[in-house]
C-alpha cells in the first residue's frame, strides 16, 4: 500500500508536485510571485507519498502507511523520506503543528534536497521567518549551483518585503560566495530599488557595503537618465566628513578613498596602469593622485568624475607633475555635457605641462543651459596612439577645483 501511494504521487511527476508546493509558498506572503515560475527546473529525488495520494486512501490504508513510515523511521532515524511521509500523514489527520515540525526536521536533515526544502520554505515563509529562509537558500545555492538563478529569484522576492530585505542583508553581511552574483542578477533584471533597499539595510547593520554594489545602482539610474536619483544615492553614501568635500569638484585634493562611485573620483580598470594616493612630499600629509603607466597601450580615458554644474561660466584649475613620462601623445582634462545617457565635448585644457615640478594649469569653459544636465570631467590622452605605441612613466595630479566666473558683458 505504501508503494501504491508513492506511485500515485508520482503520476503528476516531481515538477507538478514542486509547482503545487512552491505556488503555496508565496500565497502565504502578500505580493510575492508564485515560486512555480521560479523553480521550474528543480529535479530532486522523490520524497514519500504525496499529500494528494494520501487523501485518497481509506482510514485503514492510512493506518498501514503510517505503520510502514514509523517502522522505516525507527530503523533509520536519518531517513528524511520517512519523516516527510509522517508529516503528510499528520497533515491529512489535521495535526498541522506535528506536520510542520516533521517537515522542518526533514529539511534540516537534507539541506540539499530541493523538494524537501520547498515544504520547509512554505512553512517558514508563512511564519515570516526570513532569516531561516535565507539560511536554507544559502545552503541550496551552494549545493545546487546549476539552479543558482532560480534561487536568486526567490531571494529577490524575499528582499522586496521590508523585513525580508533586512534578513537578506544579514545573510549578505556574512559575505557568502554568491553575494556579488546575487546583486548583479538584481541589477540585470532592472531591480535597482531592491538592491538599494538591501544596501541600506547593510548600512543599518553596520556591515560593509562593497562600492561596486553601490556603483551598480548608481550606473543603473544614470543609464535610465535619472541623474538626480543617482546623485542622491551617491550623496547618501557619504560620511559626515566626506560631505564636507562636496564642492563643484568632489575631493579635489584626494584626501578620501577612491570608491569609483561616478560622482567622486572614478577609475576605470585597465591593463598597463595602476594608481594610488600618495603624499605630495615627505613633509606634508597632503595627498595627490599618482597614475603609474607601465606599457599602457591605446587611448587613456580612465580617470573621471561626474559633476552637477548649473548653466554658467567656470574655470577649471589644478596641478600636475610628470616623472619619466614617455608617450606618443599628451594628456588633457576634458569636460563633457551628459544628458539622457549621451555625452558631447564642451571644452578641454591645453596639454598638461610635462614637468618634474608641480605646474598649475587652468581652463575657462561654459556650461550651456540646454542638454547639459550633468557633466563629466575626465583625464584623457589628447589623441589615441596608433598601433601598439605604449605609454610609460608617472603622472600625478592635485588640487583639482572648479570656480564660477562672472558672465561676460553682452
């Protein structure tokens, strides 16, 4: 009779059973999509007779199945299938408390069994025990990497609930190996709002936020053309001390960490160069930014900062120093207008003076009233070298500032 019940439960296949179980999970939590749309590729071993099969049995047949399941469990206390069978028998008989307890124990015993975990997740989500849900998802992601994207979709749904976002943040604060992949999957699906909710929860916990995660959210809004949103998110990431450095150019003296968050100094990684902040001289704590070229090939445009300047005349000033610099072209600072994801050149400095001493440079420019919602200040090679010509040596910059100029008389 146990075999008959099992065979009956298999008629719809595991996928149908998982669909039923998964669909029930998010019926317990408002606004969640059904998990049937998420874990459609689950293929785990059959686990005991289905609830539907048991409900079709007579009382005497249920007694027989119950006796067989108890005997199996007594022979092997680690038999999760027997526990699942006993949990479903308890459910058929109306003992929901015992059923849930047994399902959770079975889930603890078989953390890699997707079908068992589905039933455990159903219970935990109904209880809104999101920390326990995330713990089980962590185990499933590690154990079944081929289903990672499916589990990421489940975690994303959980994180859309405020309490779920806090639980997700507590899990990510442990830095599981799938953290970066999960954040990337949220951004890829256009879910920057959930990503930022998790980042905010991480901050509230006092946990570290990877600048790359915050940059992904900022970049998403910039691609959408929402510069104000991107700028607001960046501002909210600054400490009280960093906020003091918010001027027309942020941290023009390079006193703070370079986080590459677009509205602060941003370095695009590339081969053939490295960078560091470095004291201006041995008698000073004043920091400068030093770029070391070691066979860099191609056009350099890897140091930049987004600006928020209103329509007006301005003057860009700064200082530069070169050491053993060899390049087929010179370096300039260029200012671009950025609007709706497109950019156009506004102006550029003269080639930076290639002196081993600190030499000042300046350039007046105008920000137009139209089509210039934001600006980009970028250090670039004046012309892209041809072929495999390489750049070597060092360049340091410091005291990058922008001041507003009076309008010219008409």
